[in-house]
């Protein structure tokens, strides 16, 4: 199975458009949206393009921390972010319709496809950060119970 994994789009329509043109050429069997989809400058254009991609390709979405932040902001919840980040997330939330927010709310925390485990950050949440410099014992605990030999995640933009 040919899978395309698109992570941390962050409302960047021009980048997603360039990638979507490549998808037309590559024709993947599945497109995984790995979280942090709309939190950026062009959330509506990104969602419109994702809707178009979903009509062409089997598509599965995973919830990123910023996706959850947008849902929370839309619902009036207090965000644990800097003032600047809160303002950005609230601006994005105010751009979206109730239906679009419900779609974000319905994204999966993780998904296993064949031998591949996809998540935004780690197995049980979409906020924990690890890097190549993190202690391997700690990383193993973050993915305890995951049986897949391949783990694909984003979040840190590495």
C-alpha cells in the first residue's frame, strides 16, 4: 500500500497545494493528515483543498495539538498558550464553521495502517515532545503498547 503522510500543514495553503499536485502524480492508496492542519494563515483554503483531496484519495485525519486548541477556542475554553499564540488560534477558530470544527473534533488521536503507526506527537496524546536527543528509555515509554515496527509522527517539525 502506498501511503502519503502530510504533517503539520499549519494552514499553509501554498505548501499543501504543491504537495497535492505531487499526490496527483504519485496516486497514493491512502493520505494521512498528521495533525496541526488549520492553525495558520489560510485555514479555509486548506480545508477546501483537503475536501478536494478526500474526494480523490482515501484520507484519514489525526488530531494535532493545535487542532484541539482550535476546537477548544471555538468552544470558548481557556487555552494554556502565550497571548500571541492564543490570539492566532482564536483567529483561526473564528474563521471556521461549526461543521468544520466538528470535523476537527472528530479527528483520530492515532491510527495504525498495516505495519505503520501514525500519531501527531506520541501514542497517547498529541502534545508531548521528544526529539532525537531524548532519552531512548523515555521514548520507549511514550510508545508503550504500540506493536508496529514503524512509527510516524510530527509535532516537533523535525
